[in-house]
């Protein structure tokens, strides 16, 4: 039996079909995420609840991760340049974590290193990630 995903009920509530999408695989490997210092559970919340227009988008219920620190820094630079207030939401540090299959499912990485991660219901990502560096 497959482990329940953390936001499975919201996927059903908002009638999101095929979420997580086909092509996802068990999580594995070292990944990076934007966070605040100090790092907390709030750094691992999806954007969907904060952006009503995205409630029915599968990707918005997943978490953005990056395959390398360099790719994360490049994405940060591009995103903050066009949306400077975004730093309040995503933080100004990188955290690093090593994902295992028991943590959830991942889609990607894309060419820019972006990974969408759908965590299992019992996972506490703030215990898996540690601060890596300021962005």
C-alpha cells in the first residue's frame, strides 16, 4: 500500500486529477530549498493556500526544491529580481536535505534543476533539512 500524501485531502477537495502527476518517482538524493533563518516547519508549506487562484493546481501543493545549490541560487536571483517581496515568503537562506523514498514523491528535476516534491503525511521536513548558506 502506498503511503498517504500530506495534502491528499486538498487534492480531492479541489478536484485535482492526477496529483501527483505521472512521471513522479520515489524521493531520493540531496536537494536544496529556500528557507528562513532560523529554519522552521513554516518553511515547508505549499503556496496553494496563500494563492486562491492556485488551489486547483497540483504543482502548488508540492514543494519547490532544487537539485543543486548553484541551480537554487540562479533561480533565487531570477525570482527575486522580478518579485523582490518574494523574499518575505521564501526566505533568504538555502537549506540542504537528503530525501529517501519514505519521505515522498518527486517530479523532476527540470533543466533548471527545479523539483516538485509531494511529501508523505507523516514527514516533518524541518527535521530532515539543515541550513546550508545565505542566498
